[in-house]
């Protein structure tokens, strides 16, 4: 464990996420423990990139700071913060957990060889099997570890309405989700064979993500919030120009509960703002957002 994290309060972490009902300090790294840690974590730490869009500043990825901002202050965070936090937790329980950088493909984002990889996930090696863990993909985060062989294209179901297809291509993997019960939708791709990132590679990638002059959508043009709940998902998003700090409608709210397919709708700015602030301890600056939306009656 890194020196900066020697004072980390694991008992507090387990209690704040609710994992203390299933996991105790000193437990062996088993699949049951892995499932419990991931499931409770993803339901306790919401995704939000508001801070990133508004400040455009790199954050402190040290574990004490992540514990404070993501969980104690209930501020949530982006995928870099969320991945590093859970990676530390899993390694503390002696899991062979490794970070992997990926490129997000949603909204028809085009992949080229010079893109900036803009999303981090975790792959856990356990009992000669591999599990994909992704708790930082907003409302579409994986609610539990998903086992894949990473040797052939496979489809795996988590719930009756939540299933994933991992395509094995010659030089890359592509993860797809079953969207609205009708079609496969791409989430992201990462290199094949898998390239695991150490701390030096992480720092280089994060710096590139923060400073690259080219357009990076999640950093520059869209605001998102998302949380996985016990029986569903909740998400909000809108266009947001980080250069001008300007958010514009439509403001979209997605809600899915009781294991039903989530449904999205356009809502007023007030509903958008209040929904986010119900789950995340941040106060949106109303002056940054256009509050009239002709698409909402």
C-alpha cells in the first residue's frame, strides 16, 4: 500500500458504501467479496463531470482526497477518479486488479489511431478467470463484475434487461450494451492484447486527456450525471460548452427502476438540476444554464 494511503479508514469506507453488511476487513479475495465491493461501490459513488467542465483542471487522484470528495462529501466524480478509488480498494483486499484505458464510442464517436483514450476500466484476475469492472460509465456503469474469457466474442447477461457483448477483434476489444431491449450499442474499445497501465502510464494518459487541444467530448461538450440503483439506473445529461461554461437544452432525464428498461424524457432545467442535487452534493450554477426549453411543455 502506498505511504500516502497508510491512514485510509477502510472501516469507514465499508460503512459508507454499505459493504460492511457483506465484507469484513481481512476477508480473502473471493468472487463473493469482489461482487459485494463492486455492487455497493457503484451504488454509492455517482458519476458527474460538472467539476471537470467548469474548472478544466486536473484533480488530485490520491486516495485520501478521493475518499473525501467522492464518498465523504458525496460529490461524485469522473471515471479517472472513480477507477483509481475502486482500484485501491480491490488491491487492499489483495485482488489482482489492473487498470485499462479505453476509448468511448457512444454517439458515433469515430476511432482513429491518434485518439486520446478517455475512459478507464478495471480487469480483475481471479482463480484463472478475468472480470471486467466498470463503475465510471455514468448511468450505464456495470452493476457487477462481468466475466469474459477475452479470447472470443461473448455475450453475458447481468439482469434480464442488462446484457453485454464483448467483441474480440484482431487488435481490439469492443464492449456493447443491449440498449432499450432492441439493439446492441457500442460503449468503448480497448487494445488487444490487453495493455495494462501502471502509475506512470496513467499519469501520461490523464495529462493527455486534460491538456490535448483536440475535442474530447466528455471534457468539452456534454455534462452528465449517473447513478446505478438497486433495481435500476438514473441519469441526466445536456450539452455544455466548457470553454464558455454554457449549458443548453434539451435537458434529458433517464429513469429505470424495478428492473424495467430505463426511459428518457426532456425535462425543465429545474427538474434536471434538482434531480442531480438529490444524489450528488454539488450546487449547479444556474447562471451557466439556459433555463427556457421550447421542447418541454
